[in-house]
């Protein structure tokens, strides 16, 4: 099946083909905003709690409402992009995202803030796969796409890290509301500029054959899965809600699989899942993002609760990590243009795992330059080297008609991997802290003992994150086919 475009769409495609750099720059700004919002709010949480009088138990929903809705709707957003038009869906997502950001910044009630964050996640779920599928449709497979995805991967990784820094600067500067207000002008400008920059494309007959049953069961299953994984951090794995949520998600996803075998136009076509590079890339992404999300979560806690950093100093501590991600992604972009991406990816995962193992040995009185910075640089370069070949593998061999669903799938793997990593590793790490502070243990709950116990738990978290990275390395080594670089015509 090929993509059809109207005469107006064809007129828009021609200028876009002559200025692919402008298309790439536009899409990178849009996608970076989505990634930024995953982490930017974390540093602002104490200020939000104080300003709105939020209970401790409700604070997590400011983060999880965004991530849950984002993860749940990504695959649907990818197929809708193929169906309704990628540029159209991107603009729709930007409208939701910008309006919800304004509402979140103006919120004077915890319920309104959490609801606005959920709508933000929905807008991001429409925007992210539309942006990535537009990129893969604009740049043909080979050297051009490799270079574009290298820049894309670098900026995506940097945006996630810089979110922590920007969150600290805005919170301690004009205030936490600007964490959300900053999105509004970006979304508005992108919404207006999109028709002049981006091409439009859609499937010719997909509107008449949309898989409604698959959309409902898949979206409900992913929403329940990501929500349950997020809640498992605080509720625990043996909690009835956690067990019931995982069982319910499994049933919904099983129902989706059955419906897909009978659908005329399946939401997730079997031909996509039969691509070996795409399967391996998504599994590797789940494990890699599990390690990465754990790093951000526990490195922030270690620096603030063990080393005594404030929010701004914690944010600034991540700047070298962001630079290292950029360096790693840039190096990977050059390497995969000349050599197969598989060894580059394996080297990046090995370097990231080594850095996490060094973090697992941080002393309680660690100095930044001597102890924290070296593993940060190793992890940053390693992750940057990993992002690029994973994105290339996820797009390898995908027909243009399936670009949206493939983009939705890799973005879903990122969200699910982050939620899974934090949920699994947090349970082990906080259990370790509880054991070290248990009556009769060597660490009584005094200030120094509490720091030591937390350090022990966070060391455990970094070690398990390294295990996730090593599992990704093993999966890639076994499952990912060798993708040889295509020469520039």
C-alpha cells in the first residue's frame, strides 16, 4: 500500500524535499519539547506541593499523569498519523499540549494541575509519533536518514537531561509555573509554522477501515500497564491493586492480539512485527530506557539526600551528562554512516553499564569532580551512542505506510521501559533501605545513618540499572541483525 497525497499535499511536499534541514530542525524542536516535559517538572515538585498544599501521596500524580497518558496513547497516535495525516495530527497534538500547559501553569488546585498534565500527555502522544514518522518519511533510508536520526537521537537525549537543569533554573527564578508556561509560545509558534514547513501524507483508504476494537483494547491495556507500573513504586508488587492491574493489562493486551488477527486494517499490522530489526530495537529500547530512567531518578535522590545538593546544584550537575550524550550521539552518527550499527550500539551499552557500575560504588561523601563526574560522562557517552543505532534499527525496513505505527511503537517502548525500570528497581532499592534501617540493624535512623542507608539502597539501584543495560547488550547481540550502512547516492 502506498501513500496518496492530494494536489495541495504534493505542492507542499516539493518545498519540503528541497529544504529537509528545515524540516529536521522543526521536528527536533517539537520532539525536544515533549521529552523536556518528562523530566522538567521533577525538580519543581517541592515548590508545587508547598504552593498548592498537595498531600505527599498526591504529588506523584503530577509526574505519572503525564507519563501514563503519553505511554497509553502513543501507538494509537502513530496509527492516527498514518490515517488522518501526519502534519494534521502533529498540529492537533500541539494544540492540546499548548492549551494544557497554559492550564497547568494557571492551576490553583491540585486536581486541575493533575488533569492538565494528563491532557499534556495526550497532546504529546499525538505529537511524538507524528513527528518521528514525518522524519522517516522525509529522509530516505540510508545515509540521509542515518544522519537525521543521529541529530534526532542526540537532541532527544539532551532534552531529557536539560529538563532537570531548566526545571531548577525556572523554579528558583520566576517560579514553578514557568515550568509549564515555557511550552505555550513554543507550541503556538510550531502550530502556526507547521503548514509552511512540513509535508503532509496519509493512507488513501485507511479512514474507511479503522480498527476501532483494536484501538480501544490496546490503548486501555497500555494505560493500565503504565499506570500500574508507576503505582508499583509506592504500592509494592504484592499489593492487590498492582497484581490486579497487571492481570487486567495482560487480558486487555491479549484481547487486542486476538482482535488484530481478525481485523481488516489492524492497528498494529503483523508485517511490522515480523521485521527482526524493529523487534530487537524495541526490546533493546525497553531495557535501555529502564536503565536511563533509573539513573535520573536515583542520581537526583543521591545528590540531594546523600550529598546534600539543592535543586539548582542538582540540575547543574547534569550539564556534563547532557554534553556527553551529545558527544556520544554525534560519534555514533558518524560511525553508523561507515560501519554497521550493531557494534556501535553494543559499545555504547557496554560503556553505559560500566558507568552505572561505578555509580554503584559512590561513597557517602563523594566529591563531584572525582567521583560523580567520571561515571556521568561514561553513561552519557554510552547512552548517546545507543540512542542513534536503536532509532535507525527501529525504522529499518519499515514501509512509509507504516511509519506512524513504527514510530508509535518505539516511543511506547521508551515510556514502558522507563516505567518498568523505575518500578522494578525502586521496589528493590527502597526495600534495601528499609532493611538497613530495620530495628536491630547496624544503621539506626539518625542523620548519618539515614544517609548511609539511603546510599546503600541507591547503590543497589545503580547496580540493577547496570543489569538492565547488560541485558539490553545481550538482547542486541543475539537478536539484532547486522544493518550495513547505505552509501549516499
